[in-house]
C-alpha cells in the first residue's frame, strides 16, 4: 500500500488529507495524475509541480520526479510551497 498525505491548501483542493493506493508499485506521475484527475495522455503537470513540494518517506525531492517509482510502504507528502511558518 502506498500512502499519500496532502497538507494545507492541497488537502482543501483534493478534498481529503490521506489517500491510499493498494498497489505494489506505481509511478509518482501516475499518483499525481489520479489525485488531480489529469488526462493520462497529457503528462505535462509542471504547473502542479511548481506549486508543491513532494517528499517521499520524509525526504524532499528536487529532481527525477518523472521517473520515480513508488513501492508498497512508501509515504508521499504533498506540501504546498506556501505553507506558513
């Protein structure tokens, strides 16, 4: 199972703070496409990625997002760039 935690304004946008995917593995792109209801054929989600910080198992990503494969047990955190202080 892959868990996704949406924080702050992302939680409000997506309508929930916790999502689970009962898969052994899936790409991070696939997760983003499902959560944001994007057309699978249009993988240009750079606008969304510009507005969020993505952390996998507590470690923020800076590159390689498009190629990342998540495994069962991974926890993804979606953090708004503007998250207060």
